[in-house]
């Protein structure tokens, strides 16, 4: 029987490979270094299924497989674990076999392969998040040093800059501490400048992409969120419907159902945490705009948000709005349509509700 599945446990230098036939029998296991692994891939027959976990470098190797005529399959790590023979013995060989076994399941879900352009755009977002964390850490470090000498600064960048700009006026600070604070403040300013540069680059991307412009017409979706959605979702054809996209983002409740009784818990928080955070932060803006809008000028979505706000806790309202925005983004990208705030009025369910209320 011919080999139909190759399970690979990726690494930086040494890759573990498991070859499996049509019946699921292991034919061969081998360890290959990076250069030998690339050459070995080129020797595989066209159409061979090559499976790997969706980890660092997986999209690069998946694109290499596509160029060689192979069929890459990227699997989320949580879907591979149940197929590992031993839960207590985890090594590269067992992982490669589990990946190959999981790939052969007919109901397995795979991660879409990202293009080079998508990964390059997302790299700006990753670097921006790193600068944000570094800027916050430096600011807290400055406040901590000043507090050690009795100078407590408010939790705002403006207040901290004001104090750092006039260190000579602060009595009780040693001279060498002032020198240290100046150096640290200069480093902080550099990090902030690089963060602003990332924001400008992402904003330029969002202004040049028609898909981002279309998404930004929604209240609560700015340039950063729009660019992240487009870079992650692409043309949206990898998801069959909007609900699948929202579930992938972790914006749906977990289920604990049995005996025909449905029990819903907290949101699953699966998928891309960064993108989910952007959508929930944007939901805050949508909620504020909906509260401030006059009733006669409010859109159907804003009226729906007000209704939610009256009967649900604040956190649930934000998740519901973020879920709606995610579904709307999928529909706009998958169907290549513009945002219509009154589109819900054309939905059959809306007419059914009005009919029931009238009766």
C-alpha cells in the first residue's frame, strides 16, 4: 500500500517524520535536519498529504509543500493531543504519529494556510503589541523608581512626562538617579516613537486596501482592527458561514449539554486572542455611540444594542456586539458587499417577528 499521509513534528533544527499508509500502519519513522528535510520534501510524490501542527514556521513549510505539488494540512495542537498513544510519554516521534493519525479523520478541521502577504501584515501587529508591552513596562519602572524616593506620579503618560521633563525641580533626587532617569526616559521615548510608526504603517495599509475601507464603515472597527481582520481572514472563503468564524474567534458560549438539555457557559476564548480583543474593544465604542445617539436617528443595530444593554450585564453586551461585528465582517468579505446598517430589516426573521408582534 502506498504512503498517503506524512505526519511531521516541526522544530528549529531536527524534524521528526512519520510515514503512514492507507490503512493507518506506520511504514517509516525518521529524524531529519533542516536542510535534509527540505530536500526530502522535494522527493515526495505529488499529491502526498503532509500534515503538521499549526505552530511557528508551519505556514512557511505549508507554502513550500504547495510549491512542490504536495497537500499541506495544518492542525491545531489541541486536536492532536487526543490521538497521542501515551498521555504521559510525549516526544517528537509520538507527536508525528499523532499528527498523521489525526489528519486521517474525516471530520478533522484544518487551519487555512496564510500567504506571505498576510503574515507580513500580521507581523506589524505582533511587533506593535511588543512595543505596547515594553512601553507599559518602562513607564511602570519609571514610576517605581520615583516612588522609592517619595515622588508618586499619577497613572498617566502625560503626568509622567511632565515630571521627567523637569527633574531638576524635584528635590531629594540624587544626581546619579537623575542621570539614570534621563536615560530611561529617552529609551521610553524611542519605544513610543516606534509604536507610533507601527500605527502609521498599519493605518496606511488600511487606507490602501478596499476591504479595510469597507470594514471601517462599521462603528467600532478602526484601522488596526480592520487591517487585522483582513490579514487574518483574507477572502473569508475558508469559513463556510459567519457562525464558524465567530466560533473560531472564541466569541460563542461553551456548551455543557446532556440529555437533550442545553447548558451554555462562558465564552470559549478560543482562536486568535489578539483579534478577539480588538473586536471587544471596538464593541465598547459601539455601545457608547448607541447610548449617545438620538432615538429617532439611531440605526437598527444601535437600537438592538440599547435593548441588550437594558437586560444584560456589561460584559455580555460587549461580547454580543463583538460577535455581531465578526459576523458582519465575514459577510462583507465573503460576499464582497458594503456595510448596510439597515440590512437586518430585510431578513425574513425580522418580518416574522413583526408579524407575531402585530398578531
